[in-house]
C-alpha cells in the first residue's frame, strides 16, 4: 500500500482560560525559543477529540470503543443483554474469565475496595489494573463467547481453540478511536495497536505569562451584620494564540481497521469515514478544563491540511522566534504571515509538490496572508468532504 500522511495545522486564539492544568492547578507551559509559552498537552486534545466523536455524532456508537478499568462491568452488561437468564454475579465472573483469557490481564476486585466492603455485602465488581481500550464490536464478540461457555467457563477456556477465539475477538474489528489513537495491553503486547495519529502539544506562538484571578463568593444567607465573603480563592489562567498540529498515517489507519468495521464494506469506506471524523473532531473540539469558569468557546482562525506521501512535517519552527505584539495588533495576523512564508520554503526544500495536496480554511482579515496557500474551503464540512474523497482516491491507487 502507498504511504499516505495527513498533516493538520491550526491557529487558534483562546481568551483567559485554563484548558489543561498541571499538578499545581496552573495552566501548563513550556519553554520554546528561549521563552515561556502557553501549552495544552496532546493527551488533553486527544481526549477532547474522542469526546467530540460521540457528542457531535460524527461516528456511530458501534464505531467507537470504551477505555476503562471497569471493563468486566461493561462486558457483563452485554452478556446479560444477550442472555437475560444469566445472573449479574455470574455474568461478572464470565466477563472476568473472558477478558483474562483474551488479554492476559488479571481481572480482580481491587484490594482497597474489597477491604472497604462491609460484611454481608456483595463484593465490588472486579476490575483491570489499568485502563483497557476495547471496541464495541470486540465487546459484543466477547459477550457471545461468554454466553457460549456460560455453563462452565473455566473448562470451556481450557480448550485451546476457544482461548484462541477469545484472543482473536479482542484483536480484530478495532473501532475508529482504537485504530486512530492506539492501545497498549501491558500483559499481552501482541495485541497492542500502534496509533495512527500523533498529536503535538499545542503551544502559543508568542511569550505567555500565567496570571492569577482572585475571587470571592457571597453567602446568600448573610445578613447586613455579616459583611464579607463566604469564601475566597484564586485561579490561575493565561490567554494565547496557539499553534496546533497533528499527523495521521492513513496507511497505518487502514491496516489497523483491517477489512472494515462493517461486513461487505470496501476498505476505503471505513478509512475515509475515520479520516473525516478525525479531522473534523480535532479541528472543532476544545478541552474543557475550567470551562465553566472562563467560557473559552473559540474555534481556529485558520486550518491548513496537507495530504502527502513524504514524511509528516510540522510547521512549529515558524514560531521558534516568538511573535511580539506590535502596537496592540494581536498575534493572528503575524502568525498567518509567518506560516505563509515558512510553508513554501519548507515544502520547496523537503516536500514533493507533485504528490502533495493542500486545503485551507480561514476566518477574518487577519488570516488573509494565507490566501493561495492551498485550495480554500468555504467551511469545515466542505474541507472534510474534499479531503475524504482525495484519501479514498489515493487508497484505490495501486501501490
């Protein structure tokens, strides 16, 4: 299969906010170009993207997975859904046995929960020791095997073929989010999934300082004789124009998805659906840290998407020298100008113009310098559809 990479670049301005906190509660930062920058971790934006798939119905629930330690409870629910005659306690035991056989992971009641359980009360449900990422269809297939072996699951799993079927059920028909973001199964590395997506830490294109907001809250039942606040506190924040970047290996995504998520579906269909969902979700999603406090609901000022056969290329070096605000002009105009100059230079030196396609989505006059950098889309949906069609056409080409 031909190598296909997708680069997604975005400039996004956020007002006072705390999208992604460190262990002290302050917004995360990084030193780049010798100065402190605002930073939003890759994990925060990947989490936001996965949530956007579901919240905005970009993908059918059957195309998504669940990542949880409570995987036995999730599977037990599907087992009882298939056979209502199986009691919940037995369903949990079946689920634990199947997951252990499929992944090699120990599924048991955490000691702290077992110790905390009162005498005479049923023990808490068993859990995995770490987050386990399984697709909806994998859970369905494991549930069907559990029902098949329900009479004596330990004896049923002693059959090598049955145990192999359990492992195969956990390692085929991956969901879109598993195929995109990968998974690690610590106790069974052979069913790990290599991520098709790499997400960079978003950083500000300029120097950014953390500020602190002092606030008070009034007790509604205070009388005039009880002046003062009911509580006081502080919350840290910053504001920034962020450069965001993600790289998607389309050929790796196709390999992860395998023959397709649905029966009799051509390979290009699930890959195109996954690519479109990822680009839409990554561009439009937003981490929700302290969102009730700051209401930082913004969208990117500019989005550039590159489809290429050479290696992925980030344009973050355009901002190694931090942008300064001249005469209160802000940062978006200068950031757009930096990209408009840097992109042709880096593509001339390292790119392949004949095999690279470029799309642009921009908002407002401050991004005007980016005009002509690629095929300009009127809106995000138009960009995503055009990109998905190009991906499908390239996948159809012989290697």
